[in-house]
DNA sequence: ATAATGACTATAATACTATAACGGTCAATT
DNA sequence: AATTGACCGTTATAGTATTATAGTCATTAT
């Protein structure tokens, strides 16, 4: 029953953050949606920011599940990389939360939101890093710094999925897999 | 003599934009520094934005010169890529203009400035694109879309030079050359 | 004639102030 | 022991008065 109340609050906050963003959501609103008194929120959370952080923690866990679910043991590293990132992207599109928070950072720059989005990015990079380390061990990838490789691959993925389409046309999943493979795995140099 | 006045104005505006940014620079200020009446500015330029655009046009030309100057015919594509980008970066650090304008975009989002910075980025990408096309023709690079390759290489360079150092430590020019070569040219895949 | 000028204007940004809304607390209530 | 909403100090917002700014144009200088 105690967990029930906390869950109500989390769900209410999640809903409101997704619809209106972090700043535009008031504690009174969360309390109203959750059907609890405002004070009750503070028995489970220390502040508004704390509510956001807990929600992101749950969200990141779900995201990790989704990414794991997209991976097929027998498939190549690149294929799984793209499958996982694509699954994460789709997950984020389905749940408005990240989209709304990204918007908020873009046009208001709310510091608390900047911080949690950075955390989400770090988590994704860490996930990729693990997969890279494994791929190196099984000999699929050459020795390289897993942290930096993860960072660069993630950035390239975002460049391909989001930034490229702003100036040219959008790419589908297979095209992206192809490009990542071409540029990152095989390289575009010609051996002499 | 007519060119002299226009040049005065351009130099005055350049100085003021570099010190105070675009928004914080007033036409009265430009006129004062250039030692002309404000009305005179409008015989050479149609608007404040026009002044900015002409300055950027000159700036991009200088940048191109600098980039060309950094290139050594006998050197490899990657080496020249890094030399050129490094020269551009140093050029931008020496002349405060770009740094000030980037700041302004970050904390005020002035639309006119966003636009010219995008133009500068496009110009750099076009420069890289030319070099890539040449490298493909002489067989140093595999066949690939030069526009996208230029875009991705530029972004990776920025990721390495700017974004990585925010979370970890800065990399020097040789390290960056090494990474670009490793990830982009040779690839990190292991042939079976 | 032509080019240059700065007082002038309409508009947009800023500073100021009064008001409302907010996050967080806590005495009263269940 | 858990829950609550009226309450408080602070911050954000709205409304308004004032200033500053981009751009014009009649006047002046060349």
C-alpha cells in the first residue's frame, strides 16, 4: 500500500512531465493527478528534482531492458548496435517524456533537465561500451578504448539519425547500419 | 576612397562583433568606431544583418586560405584533413569573432547568428568534400558519398576536439589524427 | 550633382513594479 | 504514524513606463 502511493505519484509526475515538461509541471498538479495531498509527495521524495531523478532512473532501466531485448546473440556487433539504438529511439518516440524534455532544454535550458538528459546519454554510452568490450574480447573488434569508441559511435548514430535529416533527407534503419559498418568498422581507406 | 569607407565600416563592425557580439553591437557604435555618420553605413549595406553577412563572407574566404595553406601535397589525406581543421580551429581562436558568436548562440540564440554559423559549418564541410572527392579519384579513399563523409568527418573532429574534453581530458593534434585514422580510415573491425 | 550626415520615428527591448504562482513546511487531522 | 492543505518566503509572471535601437530622410557639405 505504501508502494502504491509512491507509484501513483511517480505515474502522475511522469504523465505531467511528458505532457507539459518539467518546469511547467507544478507539485500541486502532480498531487492532484496522483490524488494525494501535496505534503504526501514529500514523504516519498525530498524535492521536485528528486521526483524527476527517480523517474529517469526507472526510465533508464526500462530503456536498458528494451535495448537488451533488441540484441540477438548470433548477430554481428554492428547489427546489434543498430538494433539496440533503433529500439531505444523507438522507445523514446513512443513515450513522449524524452522528446518533451529535449524540447525544454532547447528552448528554456532548464538546468535540472540538462543534467538528467546528460545522465541518460551517459547510460546509453555505458551500455554501448559494455558491448564493445565484449566484442573486443571475442575478437570481433580490434583493441581500442571502449569508452571513446562508444562515445564516438553514439555521436555518429545521432548525427546520422537526427542531424543529417535536417539538411538532407532522412535515412532508414538499414542505411544507417550500412553507413556505421562502412565508416566505423571497415574504414574507407584503401590499402596500398 | 569609396572602398576605404566601406572597409572602415567592415573593420569597425568586425571589431565590435568580436568584442560584444552581434546583438550587443549597435549601428551607432559601428558608425562611431568607423568614424562615419550612421546613415553612411546604409549607403554600403542594406541592414545590420547585411553587415554581418559580408563580414562572414570575408571571414570564410580567409579561413579557406588558411586551410589551403595547411595542406601539403605529398601528405596523406588524413594528415591533411587534420592539418586543415587544426589550422581553422587555431584561426578561429586567434580571431575572437567565431568564439563570441558561438557564445551568443548558446546563451541567447540570436537567429541571424545561428544562420551565419551554419553557413560557416557548411563551407568547411564543402571544403572537406572537395578533398574527399580528390582522394577518392586518386584511389586513396574508397568510393563513398563525399558529402556525407565530409559531414561525418567534420562532426567526428568536433566531437573529439570539443565534446570529448568536456567529459574527459583534452586531446592533442597527433592523438586526434590517430583516432580519425583509426576509426574512419582503417576501421576497427577484424577481418575474419 | 553626389555623398555624407545625424536628428527623427516607429518599433522593440529593457527596467520597474505589483501581483500571482511556486516549492517546500508543518500544525492540525485522520 | 501517515496524510493533509493552509501557509510562508521566494521566485516567476504580467503589465506598463521608459529607454534604446534599426533604419529613414531632409539638410548640409563637398
